[in-house]
């Protein structure tokens, strides 16, 4: 009864607010209501009467109304502003179309933010505890009225940039989180360890995540680990039933996730769940914008003869600090030995970082402390070092996510590092054996691996961008801003 009374009161308050607004504008025709529309692509909500306003929209900076001196908000307008200021290059039709999809999602979330329970300040602890208590006795389900979005497409097409544009425009008071998929799953497994012994630890973890973030933005959604694959359906089933809205980017269409993986039949229900709760949108661009940078050599040196030069660059970046062996704390009490470290720079051989049983957790821990990596001796990849190739792909992903700087010596340029890594489809295109082409002429180091063959394009693209002038300048700016923020925080603590 209380719930019914509360809803009736909300309807009455909405009506009273609308009536007041209509009286105030009675001198002329009612102004058209726009939610975060951009000049070139209007998103006027025609499915609602023009006088239908939602109370929280008046006080929320994200829901601006276009009326004279009013403003606009949303990823589409921010995209146009950045292009006008020269921060971004003018994108193709595929990017603009994707931005329109993101803008529509943005508008819908702003409009239905109460129903989606996005505002962290209106979700009282008492209400949250009450829902938790009732859920112990009666299974509760509260799917969001807004469907999420799953963006997928080729490497370098701007998926991450577009999602970040969307995320950065969201109101600061919303329960939201933007995180790399690797980091997200590490966090999930860490939480599961804390809930050992309970009936359904995944339900507990999903409840915690939902309390923190009703809007979850996951970058680089890629399933390669069987442990992740087996829990995703139940995890996201709980998240979606808690009302979580998912926005994700990926190089793979939903139906191609975890293709060829172990026990994939147990993973298939997750694909159906994902397609049910998210709109899938393909970015059809064939342009790799990362390769449109200056593509200068940067700190990527080809050939073992440059090992001494790499060390000189490392010591130069270390400045007046003395490089020495260091230890980094990673997840669950684990430690990572750093051969040489100083002034935010770490020096590793490829064998120490990618030929040992390390994973995303170790790499994330490393780049919480260091912003620059000097990596010596990156080899060409094939069947003989397939596992090391997987680790190198993960390493580059983590570095790119953390805007870290890479110095390295390598056996070849990025494209040639992965030339022996192919997908099944690529392998089928290779001429079949004939009487003149026997097994002796086969490339015995050829690695046929769908997941790695698919991921290599992203890694090549990112290595190219990470050695461009634009990326290195952005890295320097990012570190300066971070250092300035840390100084301000220390001053604030001292003053307090």
C-alpha cells in the first residue's frame, strides 16, 4: 500500500509541476521540449505530449531544455564541439550513426532516471536494506525499463572513444562505472573470494555491484578465460534482474563471443541474455583511426642491437632517481618483482613479463605504480610461444587502458610480430597441399587460433598508436594533470 501511495503522490506532484509550468508559458505557445539534442540531429521526443515533463529533469544538469539561452548535453553535442575545436578529426557516417544511438540512450536514461534508480542520493540505505531483507524471503526482480547497448566493430574504429564521450556526459550524481572488462572480471573474482561459503556468491557480488553502479560501461568485452565464460550468464542474470544497464564495446559480435572456447555450450545462454537486455549495434567503419596518427618511431626499436639504446632511454626517463629492484603489490596479497624501477618507470625483459605465469591482475597492479614500461626483446609470435603472445596482447590492452608509455626492442615491426598468428578462416585461405606442396613446405610455427588471430589486429593497431607523437603528447599531459591533482590533494590534507 505504501508503494501505491508513493506512486500516486509522484503522479500528483508531476501533474502539479506540469500545471505550474504550463501557466508560466501561457502567454504564447508552449516551448518544444528537447532532451540533450544536437543541432544537426534533433532528438525531439515526439512519442510524449509536449507538456509531459519529469520533475527531476528540472534540477538535473544533464536534462537541459533548449529554449533561448538554454543548453544541451550529450555525446553527440560534445563530439561536434571537439571536432569544431580541432580535438578530434571529423568521423565517418558510421561514427555519427553510432553517436546518434548513444544520444538516444542518453536521452532515455535522463528521462527515466527515477525508474532506473540512477541517482545515488535518492537511493537511501534504508530502502536498500529493505530490498535486501525481502529478497531473503521472496525472489525480487526489477529489470531496468531501458535496454543497454552493445557496440562492436573492427579495431581502431573509435568504439572506446565514443563510449567515453557518452560516459563523460553523464551526471556526476548517478551510480555509474566505466571499467575495462579485464579489470571488471578481476574485481568479480576478488569479491567471490570474500563470499566463499554462502549459498549463491554470484548473487551477493551482483548485489554489491548494483548498489555501486546501476549503469555499467565495460570496454573491450572479450571472453577468453573458461572460468569467466562459465559464470557470466549467472552473474549478468543477477545484475540485469537488479536493474543494471550495460553499455559495452567489443571487437566481436555477440554470437561470436568465446567462439571455439572450452565448454562453449554452457556459455551460449549468456549470449541470449545479452541480446535480450542490450541493443546490438555494429560500427561498420573500415577506417583504423589509430593508424591516422603521425606514426613516428617513438620508442619502438627493431633489432637486438638497440638493447643498449633502450637502457639509455630508460635511465634518461628515470632522471635523477636511482633505478633499483622493486616490488609491486597486486591482487589478493600477491607480489610482482620489478627488475629495475625508478621515477614511475619499470624495466623488464620480455621473458620476465610475458614468459612467466602472469595475467591481467599482475599487469593492472604494475601500472597502478608505473606509467612507463621499457620492455626488452619482444619476439615474433607463433605456435612455439602462443601463451606468451596471449600475455603480450593482455599487457598492451592494460597499458592502453592506463594510458601508459611503452619503450621496447622487438624482433620486427608490429604487423610482422603476428604474421604467423592466423584465424581458422585465414588458414583455410592458404593453398591446400598438393603433390608439389607437401607437409615439408608447411610453416611449422604457424599458429591457428581464432581468439588470438582476432585480437592481434587490435594489438597491432594499439602498438602503432602508442608510438605516435599524439599518443606520447597525450601521455605527458595526462601525467602532468595527475601529478598536479596529487599535489592539490596533499595540500588539502595538510590544510585540514
